[in-house]
C-alpha cells in the first residue's frame, strides 16, 4: 500500500510539474490558452484596500471600514450563497465571513478578521453560487434551518454543530465549499469555523461541521455552502487529501504537497483572472475534522495557485497537512 501511494504521489507530482511548465524528466511544456469563453460565474478577487484584482459580473467594491467590504454585482444575488477565502497576507491566517448586502440586493457583505475576532483588512476571494449549471447551494441559519437553497435541498441536524445537507441530485464528484456567514444581511460578530465532507447518507448529501475558535463543535453558527461540480462552466474543482494527492476533481487539474501545510493546485489554463476558493474538508466520510484555517497563496506559475492550511492560532497556528476542497472560478 505504501509503495502504491508513493508511486501515485510521484505520478501526481510529475503531472503537476508538467501542467506548471516546470522541468521534468521529459521537459514537457504545456500551452495555456490565452482566450476563454464568456463566463456566467459571479466572483471577485479583492485586495486588502478594497480594490478589484479580478472578477466577473462585479459592478463595484466598497471598503466600508477596517475589515468590512461590500462587493456589488450586476444582478440581484440576495437568493444565492456566498463563499470566500482569504489570501495569505500575515504570519497568521485571517478568516472571512459573509452576509447579504448592506447597500442593496446586488451586494455581498464581507468581513475579514484575525483569529481573536478583531476586524482586520485582508485580501480575499469571493464566489456567489446561485445554482447555475453544475452548481448547487444551501444557506443555513443559526437554528440549523434552511434559509434558501437550490430546489429540493433539505437540512438535517445530526447533533451539536453537525449537519447533513441533502440536494436533489448527486454531488459525489463535486467540491464542497463553505463559509461562516449570516443567512440575512446582519453583521457577523463571532469568529467560527466550518468544514465539509462526504456523508454516510449517500451521494446526494454533504456533511458539515461548525466549530468555535477553540475547535469545539458548536451549534448556532450560520453557514453558506456552495457545491461546485466538474461540469460547472469556467471552473476547475479539486478535492485534495492531506498528502497532496487529488481524490477527485476536474480533468487536467492536479496537486502536490510542497511542504508542511503548503499545497499547489495546477490546471491547464491561466488563473490570473480567476478566484480560488478553498475549505477544510475531508475527502471521505472520515470525522471528526482537525480544526484548521485555509488561505490562498501565490502559485509557482500562471496556471497554478497555492493553498495553505494551518492549525488554529489557539493550537499554535503552525502549518500542517490536512485535506481540503477547492474550486478555481473563472
């Protein structure tokens, strides 16, 4: 078994190196397309100062105050889900929280905070999931009830901080992305964590855990869940195990573990105009999850991004290897 996994890791590393255009034994270089089809996706990559780095369908961005932003889109997004990931900017990870727009129904309100709960300016990537092709979503309120979601979605509370979110169709091949966020447009006061995984209930169901900053299972934490499948247009998805090996995902997309807590995800297109979203999550039904932060880091080539996973600051904040779900939204 060890020899088999080692062989798989070597093949995966070579595949990623080839996708990145890095030197391998056969010196393969991959042509990355410069032109892409028009995208239906709504997303934004935002700097710490509130300027747009990349995005699609964005009408404007307001920096409302320290760690407080509103991203306004060109359409009403009040019935959608909002998932986000911070980009690494400090020695310790920031965390990001979402809610409905404070200024209009076209807006998404975002807060970035340090792990002590203090509002802190920080760069982030945001994706809005309204249930388009290859996508499903659920927004769950503090009582564990479904506030909105794609048709046929249901939520079952399994215990403290433990939920099954069941969709009308299979989500087995997909990536499960989640963010702590208000189901309405209220402020998000308390830091918390959310993780995802497969469920024993079947291929239509996503398992979700919500935890407090100390890593304990906690109820009363609202969350947004976006399910992005390989068939979603202008996206690439990848679910990666702790060793850096892809468990499932899009074609021509792979990954490797560069060092403790540092992963590279590579695909066959330039990602300069895209947003990378990632969530701590199991590749299987394995629970419980080790609490962790997940942030996006620069990749070594134009068709790559980095994903960094760390212990919660409560446990030391050190980089450590852990599985995650990711989506590259373009």
